[in-house]
C-alpha cells in the first residue's frame, strides 16, 4: 500500500524555466509534508516543508503547495538551474505514528543548460 | 560538525553472512532512523529509536536488528544475509518535535548480497 506516490519517475526542463514536481497521498491523517533532494552517492537533504494548516510555503526559489481536498502537493522551482538536477522525494508524516516519514518513490529532475 | 556518519560506504556479503552497519551522529539528536532504498522505490523505514534504550520496528524490520545504547550510536545488524537485502541503507536523525526542520541523513551504505 503506497501511501505517498510520485507518479512521474522523471522530469526534464530547460534552465530558467519552472520545474513542477507532483506528489499524491492517500492517508488523510498525514499532517506534515516535506521535500528532500538527493544527489548520487549522497544521502537525501531536507529542502522545504509544509504543515497541513497551510496551503503554501515559500523559501527562495522553492515553493510547496498543498491541496488537502485533493490530497496533492507540488514543489515549484523557479527559475530552475542545472545544479537542481537531482532526485526529489516527497515525504509525509502523521503525529500519531511517532512522526515517522513515509516517502514517495522519487522524481529525477534534469535541468538542461 | 560531522552530522550523521555511516560506515562502511560499500560492502559485499555472501548469503548467510552477517554484518553490522554503523551509524553515529554528533548533533545530540534524540531520534534516529534506518531506511533502505531499493531501485525505483522510495525509502522504507526499517527501525527507529526515540532515545537511548528505546527502539521500535518500522515497515520492513524482518531480517534486521538494532540497539541504541547511547544517544550517538544506532547500529543496524543483519543476520543471515539474503539477496533481498541488497539495497542502499540510510541512517538519519532529528532533534525532536515535528519534522519542521527535517531529518539529517548520512551518505548511505551500499550493500550487495551475493
């Protein structure tokens, strides 16, 4: 039972354009959502998070949007840079689970110069 | 500040062998986690700990054991290695509270069981 799904295994965009990475979840008890970035041969790095009481959180070039009714969140990167090329994981947690994270499968983002 | 340190980085095991994956953090974090990542899959939680002396199972604990005798160390033990345990293993930690500031991950251990 995959509770967090990233349906696009890969995404390719041009430098300077917007990258939109999507994530869907099924567990309505999830109340905290995070995005991680992972480069090859490294561990995931925390990027940005959002609480379920918000619908948007922004940090520089990165914005996360949450649509609770659709159980959908997205990560927008504007403008995209070649250094953003990495695997992006969506993750979610619920307080009753001890705040453990459930991860999506990941999306490989490639930003072309 | 080293963060989360995992050793070894790579290991090849034969079926039936055992080994311990080491994880140490120097941030005085209470919570520690072991995840595995298989190709094309997200990270699956193996075991976690909310503090020294306290451990609990995650989604995929079978074939593994952990201990948490100190705040800093959280080793993962594989007994009777099987090909299904071929994976990349990540250790992570966080201070406490909710995940607002995210986990800190180690760089991973790539394990192959042949």
